[in-house]
C-alpha cells in the first residue's frame, strides 16, 4: 500500500533538518509513538499504538534511519509486530525537506505492508485516514517543539521563549522511553465521516 503526504512547517529548513536528526524528539511528536532506545546495530527501537473502535494494536519493532545531508532527505525502513493481535507491519519511507522561502515543505512517500487483523483497515482506506490525522497532529507538535521563528517580533519571541521553558523538553538527552497518547478512535471516525462527505459532495 502506497502512502503519500505533503505538509509545510513554518520554520527554516535548517532548523527542521536539525530537529529531524533527533529521533526521540521526532517520535515524541507523533501520537501513539513510544521511543524505546537504540539497538547495538544502531537501529531504533519503538512502539506504535493505534485504537480504532474495539480494535487495538501496539506494534513493537525497530527501524533503520539514514540521512542525506546534501539532499536533505531521510530514508527509513522498519517493521513491527503486535504480539497480542498477531498483526504485522513493514514500512519503507522516504522523506524530503524542501526550502520554501523561510518555510519548509516536507514530502513523504511510504510503502506499507500489513498482515493479520490490521490488514482489513488497509483494504477499507482507514489506514490513509489514520496517516493523514497523525501527520496533522505531528505538524502541530513539531512547530510547538521548534524554537520560535527568527522573524517574530521581540515581544512574541519573549513569550515563545517563556512558553518553551514551561513545556517539557523534547530532546534525546532526557533518556528513557517516550510515549504519546494513542490516536482517538472517536476522533478518527469523525474525520473519516467528514472526509467521506467531502468526497461525496465533490462528485456531485
């Protein structure tokens, strides 16, 4: 199953690129993700929890992440297993950061392979809805975690700095597992119905 997503962050590309090198901090911004540390071979251990109605899955596995500093691209290959539900997932993803005059456009191309109980959601298109919702929340969390834009007025910059100090730091130096709240099944259902309605109206 192919997934493509594009979003824009209102921050310079250098700032976003530096942040993307902090894998625990990036995981901390993704709802349902939990960073579990690094394996001896350099791969990153983690868990991803998803709940849709009565269906719950917690995929635990590892991913290899590589960076191309010259092209500002990230390649990730990983796999995980839901031990309780016997679902399995594999994903290969390429992410590119494009400079857009003070902002950063991020494009994501992913190939996802699912087996077991969760595969039914891939066939019904719910996985695409989950991905879109995760990205929306991820963008908001990343912009909150990044420093305020350099172009902000002095007063706004001060307020941003104070707010940043009040928030828990998102950094690899804190150590330990990081766990974000799983994606709400009720919220996902509402978004799915809303998007279905929009597509229906657009065909009329």
